[in-house]
């Protein structure tokens, strides 16, 4: 009879070949194929456990074969909420049960309007939009100020789209629907001629626009330049006010400068009321709610009694309009009245600046989105009657549109519904027909199907698998630590998991993934693989491999974990996110891991029929990297037998106080060494030598077998120690 170590090496030297031999056995191959074909046909725990062939296969894969009979017990395990530390599976001391429960998702993948990553990315963009807005206003204004001096004709101005749109925005005119020829007629009007185009329009906005530039009727620039400093200031401040959507010191200053200049041109109440910027300024200065209609302001400006009746007496007194809204040889305001209005505005606007924060809006968004299950929910307005919402905060769709640089006022709800229910991958869909990348990005931030219902997020890795990787990564990071060191490592791991989760929402291709070393390292370390041992070129070939082809690059690796990693991502053969489902009850990676574990268990079982020592050696080799403390060994009868045999300890050790047993384990084994394959191999050499001595293996001396085996790579210190113990045994 050959020694246990030689028998072990026969199997372990080429584990892929050994597992392939097991997989090719008729019964194993049949059971494995049945499992692959049927695991995602079941939808409930009862269906799963009712199919004995499926259920027993999985139980064996997770080392729970002896518990297959205990269906009531295992049902409680499978129905456990693993996010709850007090759940049934989590309370069991044997981690195999929690691992088993984690491999199945009988509740299915969560259907949600937005994944955590999508929501985070959208809200980050929402917050950034406020700084972006200020930067854009500043950039456009700088461009205008630099370019306007080069304008020598009206055609120069209108031929420069950026300048033209700046002017249109400043005066509150549409950049999409205001025709160039119309603008030319306005800008070249002779305002001293009552019959001129601008005067005939009878609209204060167009008159103000014409007054802001110095063009002759033929379109040339008058002597003195296209604009005076005051004219240019009116345009730039008007642009700042028109473009700003939140209170800031820059906008407040522009508002006051604009008001002081423009109020002098107002000739009637109707004239004032046509200027939305002036009306908005007055509302802020006199504390008039947006809920109060404009005719309240108009009436108060004309009639003192009406103003007093509605509480706007101060507003009436600040202006000089007659009861018919006209002015009698006076300006709309004296200098003192303008100064008083500006001071009141500054006080109220400063309060608005101090109170501005995105925190409440973001908190409201998160709260409301948590209950959104359809496009209808998403487009439902805030209601004051709903305690869970704040009717003062922006609507969900308003925040979302702002995040992608889209003006909410430019899109109707029916258009939004069409965008959100269309397929961004269909070139002929509604959203792609808009030819606007902003709307495509907006659509991809949500997970609504064609019927308007929330669906499973389509991303590089499903949420449940992300959870599994995050948990595994953290466990590996804190495995051998205690106290403060463990706490700090746990926090660092949580930070990496948060980053990983957020990034999965933006990863679209294999290339995206592999170009981010931080993500790659996270994935490898979650699987217990040292990134330094993996070449980037090899990883690229692995992700390009066909998982169904046994001869593909990834399937030829000696470590099955690489194939499990590839299977955990939802990429198609072209390296893009696949639209095809990768599993429901079990994701593709979990199925592959279950099959791999089943083959490993079967291999160990078959070898154990011939030599129990080989089974124990193979089992220890597999479990060693997962052992985090002495109690993992004490709680596993096979590992405990390996330990006591390796160090020639009496079976009575198990009768000692459990803490003393743990101390003994730590004295004999530095648990950190169990993550080092070479040191694990040394322990296995020692175990097999002692096992043969203990069990009286016949034939070649075990010590001689170890020393003479050509594949051992030399004689280690542990080997010599084993031999020395054999001599004194």
C-alpha cells in the first residue's frame, strides 16, 4: 500500500484533472446536468426541497449531506434573512448553513425603480449641478463679454449661436422657437419711429431688447460701439438672473443691479408685470408668496386701499403708479424708493441663501423613491397630506432632470412617461428618437419596463451578488484580526464595498471593469485571491472565455475561483452587459460554485472510501484559507481530527475546556499561515506521515515516502520535524 501522502499527491498534483475525472462519471455528469438545467425552474423553497435530486445535490455541495433528511430545519435555514444577525441561519455556529442560504435567492432579484448605485450617481450629479450652474453662468458671461466687442453688425451677433442664445436667455425668450429674422427686425428697429417693428409689437420685452443694442436700421453698428457698459451690464445681469435656479450671493448681486437699471425704464404697471425678473424681485423684497397670483401685486401697485386689505401696503408705497397703472411725470420709483426696495430684497434674499441646502431635497428623494414601483409613482406630485413627503421640496422628476442638465419646464409628463418606458437599446425607441444624450442618460438611471413597472436593474453584477462579494471581502479582511484592528479593517472594507457597489452601476463593459484596478482587486480579494498573483493579461483572457467550453482559458485554470468570478458578472460574449437573465433562484456564479463544490465533495468522498487520510488532507487543503479562528477547527470534526493527528495529540483533548483547546490550537498553528499554500502543504505532509504511523499503513515507510518523493521540492523544516517525531514515536 502506498503512503497517504503519495495517494494525496496523486489527486492534488493536478486537481483539475482529478475533478474532471469525477465530473465525467456517468452518475455525476447526469446529476450535474440535471442541476444546471432545473435549478432556476423552481421558484420557492418548497419546490426546491420537493425535488430531491436538486435538493440533495446542493446539500452535498455545501457539505450538509448528513442533514438532507432534516427538511424542516433546512427550510428555516433557507428562509433566513441573512441581513439580520439574529436570523436562524446566522445564529447557527456552523457557517455552512449561512453559506448555503446565501447561495439561493428564493425571493428573486429585487425589482426596484433605481438601484443603490443608480440613485447615488443621480444624487451626486444633482448636488454637483448647483456648482456646475454657477460655473456655466460664469463661463457664458465671460464668453459674451469677450466676444460682443467684436460684433460689427447685427448679423455678426445673430450668426454666433452662443451669443444669440445668451441674449435670448437674458430677455426670457425661447432659444428654440425665436426666429433669427424676427430678432433682426427687433434689433434694427428705430425706436424713435412709432411705426418701427419693435414699437408695433407693443411688448416691453422686445423694446428692452432693442434698447440694449446700438444697431442702425441696416444692421450696422452705430458710432460708439454695439453696447455701452450699462447696456452690457443689463444683458449680463439679466442672463445671470434668468439662468440661476437657487439663491447665491452672485445671483443676488446681479438681481439688484438688474432691478435698479431696469425699473427706470418701466412706464406702467402692465409694463412691469410683463417682466418676470422684476416681478420675482418684488416678491422676494416684499415677502410675497409664490402662491399669491400676479394680479395681487398688480392690484396693490395701483390701489392703496386694496394693498392695505391684502397686506401689501408697503409695496404700494414703494412705487408711484396711478390707479390706472400709469405714471404722471414721475418714474416708477425714486432713488430712495429703489434703495429701500433693494435693502429689503437683500435682507430676504440673504435669508434664502443661508437656508439653501440640498440635504432636505435629497432626503425627501430617497424616502419617496423607496416606495416607487412604477412610472406613475415617480410622476406623482408631493402632497401635503402625506406625512412621508415634504411638499416644499422639488419633485422627483424635477431633481432627476436637473441631474442630467434638462430643464423640467421643457418636458411634459407625457413625454417623460414615453422616455422612461422606452428601450434605450432600441435605435428606433422614443428616447433614441429625441437624439439627445441627456435623455438617454436620464432613461438609463431608472429600471422601468415597457409597461411602466419597476424591474430588476440591468447592471454588470446583480445586487444580490454584489452583497455576497461585499460580505466575503469584509470577512477576508477581518479574518485574523481582533479588537481595534478588526474594527478599523471592517470600516475600510465597508468603504471599499460602497465604492464597488456604486461603480457597478456605471460599469458597462468588461474593459470598464478591468481598467479599474480598485474594482479588480476587490473582486479577487473577495474570492481570497492575492491580486499580485494575477496578471492583467490573463484576467482579460479569462473574461473572454466561454464558460461552457471546458477547454477555454478560464476553465483550464487550476483554480476554479476564476471561473466563478467570470460567471458572477453579467457580460455577454462581446464583453457588454447582457440583457439575458443570468439566473433567478441562483445566479450563474452561484450555480458554478455549487457544481464545483459538489465535484470537490464527491472527490473527497470517493478518496475517503479508499483512504480516510486522503479525504482529510483534501478537506483541510480546501478549508484552510477559510479558517479564521481556533473555534473553526474545534467546531469541525474533520478539521479537529486533522489537527490532533498532525500533532500526535490524544483524543481526550476534546474533553478539555473549550477555551483551553483553542489556546492549544493557537500554540501549534499560526492561523495566518493557513492562507499560505506552501505552509498548508507542509502541514499536510506532517499530517499524512502521522496518519500512516497512527493507522499502521503497510508498505513503504511513510517517512521515506515523504523524503524520497521527487515532487516535494526539497525537504522542509516541517518535514524533518515529522520524520523526527516518527523516529521517537
